[in-house]
């Protein structure tokens, strides 16, 4: 019974670009990777269980974090940020 209460294990990987010196909490659980990112950013791989688990965290960092992959996660983050910018949460 206790096993069912455990959080889901991370089985998805997001590729993100994090602005140099920013998003320290996200960096602590991310792994640096080699990927093309805009100037002033560094590439990281971040594990997560579901998009719902990470969308809010990524959005909280605003322009300091860019989602590069997977496309569905990138779209979810863009949709959430757009909804906030338009005056409402999705």
C-alpha cells in the first residue's frame, strides 16, 4: 500500500537552456549537456515524471529557462505562459 503513495519516478527527459547564473533550483537537479543554445544560456537535461509535474516549475523561471525538447512540453509551457500573459491561468 505504501508503494502506491510514492511519487512517480522520473521517466521523461526535458532539454532546456538556462540563462547563465539563473534558475539555481532547476540546475541542482539537472545534468549539463552539450547542445546548441542561445548566447548567455547553458544546456541541461532535466528528468520529470509528467508534464504536469514540470510545466509550472519551468514557467516560474520565465525567460531564464527555454524548453528545447520535447516538443509537447515546449508547447505546454508556451501555452501556460501565453495564458498568464493574457491575464488568466490555463
